[in-house]
C-alpha cells in the first residue's frame, strides 16, 4: 500500500539509530522483525536484540523469520508497549518503535515506559505516520487514504474496514510537534524529528540524559 516506500523509511530510521557492535536494542511492536533483523547484524555476537510485540501470533512469525535468517542474538518477548513489564529499568542502548505507536491506546504511558527501560545516554527512535507539511500533497494523501486505500483493501483482501481504520488511526495520531512535546514530557532530551516524504512519515528521536 506504500508502493514499497516503507523500506526506504525504515532504512532511514536505521541510519539515525547510531547502533554499534555490542549494544542492547529493543524493538517494540516489532511485528515480523524488519528492524530487529538489521540490528541483529549490527550489534554482532557481543550484542543483543529483543523483538517485542503485544501479539503472540505476530511475534511467532517474527521469530520464525529471524531464526531462519540465522539471527542467534535475538530474544522474542511478548510485551505491551504501555508497561514494558518484562524489562528492567535502564537496560537498552537503543529502543525503536516502527509504525507501532499509532496503535497504542495510552501513548504517554508507553513513552514513559520506554524512558524507564532506556539506559542513560540511550536513544529512542519512533518511526510513524505523521502530518504532511505540503498542502497540495495533503489533499491528495487524504483522498488516497480515505477513498483509494479502503477500496484497494476491499478488492485485494475483501476487508475495507481494516484499511479505513488504518486511515483513521493515521489521521488521529499526534502531529510532529505534538509527539515531540509528548516525548519531552516523558523525560526525553534533545528531541528532534525528520520528515520523510513531505511529512507523510516522520522519525522522532530523543535521548535519556
Ligand atoms: C503495523 S505493525 C508494525 C510492525 C513493525 N514494527 C514494522 O514496522 O513493520 C504494528 C504492530 O504493533 C503491535 N502493537 C499494537 N499495539 C501494541 C501495544 N500496545 N504494545 C506492543 N505492540 C503493539 C501489533 O501487534 C503489530 O505487530
């Protein structure tokens, strides 16, 4: 549905991660593990990656995929982003959440939990749909999201409702500046964001002092 551009968005987010050999990385709402797979290679055998998701079936798909890819430094942990209950305070150098925060009910609680489990000096990256910054694009994007997307969903997988939800959840998600403020309220410092594809997507970055 993104015409494959999501791969470029993810690659850009990874380029902002600053991930290094030996580090501990947590990918929240990681789904089938696109990011975790790359981080597994980058942190090497002295590093460690946790692929985490609230959905056991999704996590199982991720587990199978990463094990088949030879990623032997990855753990798979069922966790709600709102609490991150299985994880100790100050345990990760890098936390990522890619196209996941939008689905979390209490986003402030999730950001506070991310702050809790991040090590001092650690970095949070949030890749998520955001608010287009170019008005003509914004109109075309709305048309695509609320008309074409549900229609394609109906024609391809006979499910227009999920794609209607997708469009609505994108519309409801906090814009760039609001999310930055939410990160600051959760305790993150030096927060910034990078718009991708004119703000259709943004990568937010914050640090724990
Ligand atoms: C669109 S997928 C994104 C998957 C992956 N991060 C990616 O970028 O391809 C959203 C994921 O968020 C997970 N999710 C939704 N609510 C969550 C929550 N409260 N805590 C953790 N994961 C959640 C879903 O199970 C799903 O796997």
